[in-house]
């Protein structure tokens, strides 16, 4: 049985390792985190939970409002999402761009990137990589509650009981 001093030492070590543990847990689950980002984009949302902008009807690429509406209707057919307005972009046609998104943990941050040949243009048009990529507030809560916290508790409990 551990003494009170040993338990305190273990508790301090567990506390000191929390940031590293969180980074490790996120990195081990990075594919799940990236899937959340892809789903957000498919739903037409950025990392802040805002609808992607410009909307099709506001996009200067389309010469007429009818052209924008026709394109939006076609996009709704090939990538339906009842929670996304028809006028909201989702950046999905065949899935190449979405599948090119990946991430890694560097220090205490998640760094995202997309390698599709259209990524730089997409990022520029929709507010930049820092706006597009990342977990929106709802998905941040989901990842925290259902992935990070349970695994972090396991790690801390393991350290305290050794």
C-alpha cells in the first residue's frame, strides 16, 4: 500500500502529464477527429459552427442567380443533407478534397491540412484553413466527453494506482 507522500507524488506526476496525455489521446484518435471535421464541412459548417460563406447565391463565380441556384440544386442531389440549406456550400463533389484532409498533434495544437490540388483555392475562398478546419463547439464537446476524458481518466487512474 502506498504512503500518503507516494500518492501525492503520483498525483503531481499525473497532473504534470495531462497536456501530454491529451495530445497523445487526440493523436491516437486523429482519424475520428478528422472525420468530425469532414462531417462539419459536408454539413456546410466551419470550425466555429458557422455556415460556409459565400453562399452559392453570393458567389461571384456564378454569372447569374439562376446558375447559382441550378448548381445548388445539383449539389443537393449529389450530396443531400437535410440540415444544410440548399444555398450553403459543402465543398463535396466526389469526395477528393474531403478525403485529402488530415491532421496531426503538434505540441498542444492540432494542425490540419488538405492535400487536394484545389485545397488552396478552397481555403482562400472560404476564410482560410484556420476557419475551415477544426472542431466546431458541438463536436469539440463530443470529442472531449466521449474520447478524451474517458481515456484521460484511465491514464490518471493507472498512474495513481501503480
